[in-house]
């Protein structure tokens, strides 16, 4: 069994990087390094670059190349448009990879990443932590046992606040899109794990009437309908519709309807709520899905199991995402999902 694994986090552009670094650094069986080659200059932003490494007590690499020469596995947390380049460089360097979602913003890029990982015999996973939720695992088990009959439809919601803490989310050149890119893949991944069959057709509509002060250049609201080979139809609301005054970032739910029953899960809704001088309060409890996802990735790297959301699953989500973007841009035309 491998031990003393060397882990790297490549970029802290995505806010999740901070929590990933903190948890990985807390494990005695791992060493951790950060490289953030595209961090903004100056010392006023402590959530990026060398300042973040110092604050969290992790080693710092001056470049992506230095990081990849040093580590066994890497978590890519860069802007969406940089995922392809960073993942390909990591695989070329012989590193296992866990990539922030979406895997890529282009189907061809995602296919290249999956093929490169398979050829190199390396783990490629996508950061979809809700696969680790006890409620989701329970749902998959019950559906697999036939306890809700033949599946008919799924209603998914993944609503959140517009992520203005990192301006690249609303820059199309770095994000690839707005709410459609940021949120549709979470529900699509869960439906993928539940059904185990590819999507066939997608229809989407979007708008930019939510959160337009200051204005954005990407969609902030969207609804996507996906038809699968089995005949199941899934509808996903992926809008950035959580108001800034809300006590929590947002949430995700999945409502699954079968011929013998109906099951709804809401994994992020475990909380104690109330009011205080500062306004509405939300204290979450239950499983930490991010740490469970990282534990799963470490086990996969060590050959002790399979990564929960694979690169192949990530590719299927990118195919749905890209079809939804095309459909929305056309005013809602039905788009066939690219095969492969």
C-alpha cells in the first residue's frame, strides 16, 4: 500500500481550494503543496497565491511545473477554462487528478482528458461531493433494489448565490458560461449515477434578469430538460437565484418519481436555524461531503477503491452542459447530446 502521498492543489481560483488545502494538510499521511500561477499580484489578497499557502501552513511552489514535478496527485481548482491545460499537464507528469467541476468547457477537451488518463493508467475524478451524501447513497440503493419501481422522471434543483467573490465566474472567457456551467453538472452527475445510461436530448432556456447590479455577461438563471436513453426525463433548475440576504449559499435537491413511489433528497438542508442580531442564522450539521470526496480520491489513488465521480462521468456531464448552452443560445431548440 502506498503511504506518505504527496498532494498538490493547482490554483486557488475556486473558493473550494481553501477547504481542500486545509483538510489535506490536516492528514498525517499526506504532504501538501500549493501552486497558484494565475493568482493576482500584490499582498492584499490573502485567499490566493503565496499568502494563502503561508496562512494555511502548506508548502509553496513557484510554478505549476515545480508542483507537478513534486507531487503524486493533484487537485485542480483553477478557472474552468484552464482545467484542460492543467489536467493534461498533470497527467503528462504522471499525477493522478481530481478536477473541480465542470471537467472542461468543451466536449473535445473533456474527451482528450479522459483518454489521456486511461492511456496513462491514472485516476481522473471530478469534484462532485454530493455523490458522498448519505441521502444520495440511500436513494441509489433503494432505486437499485426496485423499491420505487421503474423510474419515470427526476426534478433537480441546484440554486445558489451568484459567486461574486471571484469575478471569473461571470467572465465568459474564463468560466465558459454562468449558472448553466456552474450548477447544471451537479444534478446531471447525480442523475448519471442514478440511471447509469447516457443522455440523448437536451433543451434549455436561460436569462440574465437575476443579480444584474453590476451587470454580468453570462446567464444567471436557467432551466434544463434532459431526456435519457431509458425514457426518463430530468428537469434541472440551475439558477443563481439565492438572494444575497439568505443565511446560506443555497442548496441542492433531487426529487425522483417511479411507478411505485417517490423519493426526495435535500442533502444540504441539515441545519439548525434561527435569528440573531445579525439576521437569519444557519448552522449546518451532518457529513462533510468535501472531506468525504477527498478521502474517496485518496483511496482511489492508493488503489483501494474507485473514484466516485469518474472522468467518464464528468465527460457525460460536460456533454449535457454544452448541449444546454447550445440550446439556450438558440432560444430553446432541442439539441442532441454528442455521443462518445
